[in-house]
C-alpha cells in the first residue's frame, strides 16, 4: 500500500468484525494496535459509530514508497522516497530511512536508527538502537550464493549492536556481529565479529583460495 497521506475510515454500524488494515496511528492520543479490527476502533473512539474518522499515521512515508502489511513502524519514523518495507518488518521509533532503502521481511530495526540512501536490509539483519548505516553499505545474508541453487533456508543473521556506525559502501559478510559503538570505516569489508568500540578499516588485498574449504563446508557444492 502506498502511504503518506492520512487514512479515512468510516466506522460501520453493520459490518461488525471487518478487518480493516489499521496502522498504529493517531496524534490525538488514540492508539489502535496494528491489525486491530473495526471493534478496536469503536472501543478507542467512543460514540464514533457511523461517523467518518480521520486516522493519521504517527510516522511519515513518502507517497513514492511502499509499506506492506503487516509490519510495525514506530512513532516519529520518517521513510523517504522510493523505499520498500516488506511484510513482518519491525522498525522502531524516530528512525530515518533515506532514499531507496529496502527493509525485507522479518528484519528488526530498533529506535533512533539512521539509514542513509541505497541500503538494502535483507532477512536476517537485526539492527539495535542508535545505529548509523552509511550510504550504500551492504549487509549480506547468504555466504555462498549460487544462482542455480535455492538457498533461502540458509540465511545467516547479521547483528549490529547499539550505537554502532557503518561507513559508506562498507560490506558486512553475514554471520557477523558488530559490537556496541563499533565504527566500520567507509569501504571496509567485515568478515568476522567486531568487538565493542573497535574501529575497523580496510579491505585487505584479495587472496586466491585454491581450496575453498569454507564454501564446501557450507554446502557450496
Ligand atoms: C574511519 C574514519 C572515521 C577515520 O577518520 P579519521 O580518524 O579522521 O582518520 P584520518 O582521515 O586521519 O585517516 C587516518 C589514516 O587512515 C586512512 N583512512 C581513513 N579512512 C579510511 C578508510 N575508510 N579506508 C581506508 N583508509 C582510511 C587515511 O588515508 C589515513 O592514512 P595515512 O595515515 O596513511 O595518511 C573515516 O575515514 C571514515 O571512514 N568515516 C566514515 C565516513 C562515512 O562513511 N560517512 C557516511 C555518512 S556521509
């Protein structure tokens, strides 16, 4: 559903139990849980039956973006141009998602997270509070992708802990945890866990691995 404008619901007196696609809403102190039925809206707004009720989202989504339901988006979060939030994603309060950000299904994002332009968060990404993700940084979710083999059951998690920053164009190979307040420099490639407060920089020269034991062990075939 393209979003960004207030939703209007007419509370029906006859169609009890209709499952309106309600979003968690309202700047007027009325909190209707996401996925709530029209019964919930009636409970929340007494004497509203049969009247038109303006329900405003408590977060903003540019009209060029898509937000699939069900998903959770916290108060004060801003979603800018050309983003896609997929079903079952969770985004906390006061986050900012720049242009062209993808949040895949089941991704979890905490509060006050800043995501710059062109970041794709694939299933398996867990982003804690106060994290900064620089423009075009990449979080992978399959360590050994092959086009002809389906590996959807082999997604690995990437955990970015509270307060960490990931610089522009950095790549985090999945299965890694970035520690609290760690800093990943622009363009760095991270293949292992990063301790709390560490500053990680550089990509290292690429090495040829004639015996890709790690790939074989993970079923590269
Ligand atoms: C890692 C970082 C914080 C280091 O900043 P700094 O402490 O001011 O470091 P300096 O600029 O003094 O550089 C120190 C050395 O590291 C090198 N260096 C700095 N950043 C580097 C990087 N990302 N990758 C590789 N080397 C880097 C410098 O060339 C310099 O090398 P030298 O001593 O041989 O001359 C910074 O360079 C960085 O990557 N910031 C992220 C920026 C970003 O992505 N912002 C996103 C929002 S726009």
